[in-house]
């Protein structure tokens, strides 16, 4: 299958802190990849480097055969191809639900208001928030906000969806509704790269699980292998620690 | 006795009071609006992220330095003295015969601009980083992020501070009497000077100032409320059940 994003020898340092070291990694079309690992291992930084919210210190990011770290590359156009869902939702406070889903389409993709609204409504329906188009972010629960944030990202009709711990800021009773939406997206065949601590979700939905520790990819493979029969000692340690907490 | 005096003075000089008040309001409205615009522009420029390299880096640094010099200078000197320097300075040093009203508006505007620039900058800095990141993540550039996401929130947040500047301007235009701008304080002084009665005219001026500032404060409060929108939202496809009778009547008529 076609490779959408390929990362070669990616590194990132903050001052003297080496957060990512020589990461090689790729995502194929239609794949669902879950990244797991303890806090501070560099998962967010990896995702943020992929959509250039952080500038990589070294290495290459190839998107559909093009090196996007090349000076000449239009990073704004590239970013419209990646949908990002943040832990803290980050809905635009000055827009209501519909506004959040159409402003990017209209201002960046230059779609007409009618077309943008049609697209937004389609994805708001997917996440079950089409009744709430008039609500402002502050009037929504955490789970609802995150579903709107997913619809906002989908409305740009990206190639890949990136999720950075989408359920970590939610009250436990709202985690399920967001995971359910993400599961449906996976079934629709979306390409997704998901940082998560939800091991059950990773096991059920991921095509591939990537375990990161201290800025390197320690192990990757199908969920049955990485989550149930890990080869690496560090993976085993991490899993026994997380599973003990349950 | 006191009231009688007030009524006599008012009935004989109400036109002058009104003209003075109108001039005060005129200068402070225009000055606040221009100052607000200056503040927005300066505040936005001062928060442009400085690129790591390229010709824009030194350019932006120089501009930032000039703008911060402007802000510091006008905030650090009294408006009354600035008025003297600018009005008489332009005449004596540069040979420009400035219209005193244009000078008045100019002085109030750049003064307000200096204060507003800092208020705007503070407003931009206080917007959650996540708002910028979410905008960048859907492909907006810095300019689009500012126009469509950040500044609408900043403007809403700094509205109270802007109202405060407006009220200060209404009061502080009184210092413009040093360049003989016929605002409320200046006209009151003339009335007192021609009648040799002092505190009743100033008492009247006091009331007029208060009415102006109080009204302005209330109006701004209303605008803030309006901008915030309704407390509750209406579920789409559900409007009929929650429509108020008034709405139904309007729709049917
Ligand atoms: N902007 C930053 N400046 C300095 N250090 C950072 C920054 N962002 C992240 N880090 C550091 O990078 C490391 C990895 O962080 P992160 O990618 O957020 O980990 P994870 O998402 O796996 O919990 C941490 O040690 C963190 O302190
Ligand atoms: Mg993280």
C-alpha cells in the first residue's frame, strides 16, 4: 500500500535535552497506528514535528514523496493535509460549533460558505454533534468539545488524522463517546496516527502499535505482538506498569 | 440660593456648556478610536514572531525597537506637556501652523495608542497557545490566525480596558485648554472669567463630565454583553419547541 508519511532519522532537541533520537517510521494509507509510551517519552513531540508545530532538529519528513522540510515547501498547504486533534481540544473560542468547522475551509481552502457548511454538517453528523451547531465551546462538555474538534479536523478532509491523547483531559464517563467516534473513523478507512494510553482501544483498533521510550522507538508491530507478546524488556516493563494501574 | 445661581448660569450659558461638552466628546471619541487602531497595529506588529534568519529579522528588530520607544515615551510624559511641545513646537521649530483641533486629536490619539498598544500586546500574549496551534494546524498562516482567531478574542477581552481609556480621555481632554482648544474645561473657564462667578460653573462642568463618563461606561457594558451572545444555545432542528411566543408572532405577522 501507498506510504503517506515517511520519517527518516528524525531528531529533536530542546536546548541540550534530546527528546527524539533517530526516529524512522512511516504511515501507510488506511493504516491506524497507535503510539504508546510513558509520559515524557516524546510522543507529543513526534506528532508535533510531523505537522511542524515543532521544527525538527534533524532528519527528513517525506509526505507523498516530497521532502516537506525543504525550504521551498509550503508548510501551510501541507498542514491542511494533516488533521490534528489536541489533548486540550483547542476549539476556537470566538466561533460556535459550526464556525469552528467552516472557518478553516473558507479561509484556507477558499471554499464557499455553502460548500463549507455542507462538508461541516456531514462530519458533525459523523461525530454526533450536528444538533449543536449554535453552541459556543464554553457551553459544551469535554467529550462534546473533543468530538467537535474531530469534526473540525475532518472538515478539512485531510489525508491523515493525528490524535495527541484525545481522551486524556476527559472525565472518565466521556472517554467512551470519543473512543467510539474514533473507532468509527477507523472503520471508515481513515488513516490515523494516535497517541493514546487506552490500551484496550489500541488493541481493538490499531493495525500497528508503536512503543516509544526516551525518544526512541523501542518496538513496533501488530497489537497482538506489541501488547501481548512484546519482545523488548522495556516494552514489557511499561506494559506491566500500565496494566497494574488498571 | 446655590440652585438659583446654577440655574441662572445655565440659562445664560447653556449653549457654551453644550458646545464645550460636544467638543470634549468629539475629541475623546475620535482620539479613542484612532488610538485603538494605533494600539491594534502596534500591538500586533510587536507580537509577530521574529524569524530565525533572513532580511526580515533585522527589519523587525528595528521596527520593534522604534515602536517600544514610542510606547515608552508617550506613556512616560504628561499629555499636557506633549500638547505644548507638539503644538508650539510645530509652529516655532518647524514653521507648521497646526490647526489646534487637529493637534488636539493627534495628541489624544497617539497618547491613547501608546497605552492601547500595551493593552493589546498583553491581550495577545494572554490568549492560550492552543488557539494559535489549532489555527496553524488547519493551515492558517500567522496573518490569518491573527485576523480570524486571535484578534476577535483579544478585542473582546480588551473592551473593558478600552472603555477605561475612553473615560480617561473624556476627563483628560481638559488639559488641552493649554493650547486653547475650546473643550468643556476651557469654555467653563471662560464663563467663570466673564461672570466672575467660579464654583457654580465648575460644578456644572463636573456634572456634565460625570454624565458623559457614566453614560459611556454603561453603553460599553451593553456592547460587551451583546458580543458575548446569549447564555444558552438552541439545539438545531429543535427551534420550534423552544421558540418564545414573541418569536412566533413575529414570524406569522
Ligand atoms: N517546548 C518544549 N521545550 C522544552 N522541552 C520540551 C518542550 N516540549 C517538550 N519538552 C520535553 O520533551 C520531552 C518529551 O515531551 P513530550 O513529547 O510532551 O512527551 P510525551 O508526549 O510522550 O509525554 C519532555 O522531557 C519534555 O519536558
Ligand atoms: Mg504528550
